[in-house]
C-alpha cells in the first residue's frame, strides 16, 4: 500500500484503489452474520471514507491536518478491532500513511513501535476482561495485525525514501536546466555582442569610406560597397553559428580579418598572419582568443583613435600570453559587455584577463590574455 499517487493530480483517482483493503472489514460480518456487525462495519467504513478524503486533501497541500487524520485512522482501528477483527486494516492504513507524511525514518519507526504496543495492550486487555463474547480479541489476530503493520509500513518507508530522492533529483535537474538556460542566454548575448559589434563597426567604416570615395574614385567606392555586402552576409552566417553554438572561425582567420578592419580605419596592425601555433591551443581556447581579439579590435576602431596596433603571442612561466596593445586614447574605465564577456571566457578556461592603461599623455592600452600551458592531444 502506498500514498505516492495522492500527490499527483493525474493519478489521484488511482489513490482510491487502496480502498480495496477495506474489504477485510466485511470478512467477519459475512462469516458471522449479525445486524450489529453489519451496521457497525458500514458506519466504520463511512467514517474511514471521510477520514481518508480529508487526509488526501491535507497531504496534497502539505497541511498538518494529515497527522490528525493518521491518528484518527489508528483510533478508528482501536475502536473497531474488539468487535471486528478485520478492522486491523485501519492499523495498516495508519502505518502506510506515516512514512509519506513524516520525513524522519527514526520517528516513523518509533511510531510503528507505539502502534504495536497499543495493539498488544488492547489485545491483552480484551483477552483478559472479555475472554469470550462479541468483544473478544484473539491473539492470532493481534499478531497478524502487528505483522502487517511492520511489513507494509516498513515497505512504505522504502518507497517514501525513494520518492523523496526522486523529488530531490528532479529539483536538482530543474535547477541545472535553469542554470544551463541562463548560461546559454549569456553565451548567446556575449557572442551576438562580439559578432554584431565588430561587424557593424566595419560596415559603418566601409560605408563612410565608400561615401567619401564616390565623387573621387567611383570604382573603389563600388568595391568598398561590395565588401560591405560580403561582410553583412558573413555576419549573418556568424550569428547563426553563434546561436547554434559554433562560434569561432579560427584565430588565424580572425587575425586576417582584424588586419583588414584596422586598415579600413587607418590603423596599422603589427603582427604575423598567424603568430599563435594552432597545435598549442584547444578548440575552446582558440575560440576564446579569437573572440577576444575581435572585441579588442572593435574597441580600438570605435574608441582609441589609434595609428598602430601590436599583436604578440609568447609562452613563458607555464603560461601562454596573447598581448594586444595600441597607441590610442584610453578606453573608458567601465567594463562593458564586451570586456566582461572576454573576461568570463578566459577565466572559464583557468586563465587570467588584465587591462593596462599607458601613462604617457593618456594614450596606450594593453590587453593581456593568459592561458595555462597544457598539452593538446593531436589526432
């Protein structure tokens, strides 16, 4: 017998199947027909229906009333047991309800012990003071009642603990899903910021350049507008990749794109085409550095008014270090979404992010990204 289905609205109707155990109430009236037995049994059944209904509602809502209903069920058994031995089923119901209503296994076992003592005491009292007659309790019935209390109640302890463990597991799973959803939203927000921020800056630069070139060099202006179209198409593809989770096009490709972007803004990039050996980076590390470079270049174009930008990659003291510095004006001290996303990516890989401002006439910004040196498996 289990009350597990009571707490699930879709299965609540199945909870009434446990009323089949009240059939034991009718064994004695059928075997020993008597009017008082039938009337008393029907009254006991009606009382239990009311108690059970109130218990089911209180259990669903977590109300303390459920404890009173368990006590009432056991008391009903004590009242009916002397004249109807089948009323031991009420003891079993009370024992079945307890593990689902009380979380402490030790407390449930103590209550089982009290139930058994009460049943023994009633059996002793009625065997001594009513050795014969309609209110006599036979010792075999007493021991059967205690046996059923211990077996069914003990079994329900297992099911109740299993149910609580399942609830905790579901709660943990829901929490993990919620955290994963938040992390995914943050990832998409960071990636869209990096993709759109960088690309729109390039589009603006090239559109402005094309506008200035139309009266001077229409052919070059047309070429610049063609570049704008290609960049816009590339941005659309990158947005789709960002939403899907496939974000980076590789560090080497990002360096080439940075060179073109800076050149359009009148900034010279001083770096090799691929200063970072691809074999020393994992895909996640390369993605993090590529997106960091994209954000850094976007900031140089937007805010720095620089003439040169240097890119250096070194390995020393167990760290791989990517340094991006420019000779432009200091960026704002406030850490916006771009820098925050950059920091989160690098720190999630066990690395360190730092931003240094030059002291000469308020110019120069150095961005340092460090990742721990580790072996990368080569397939």
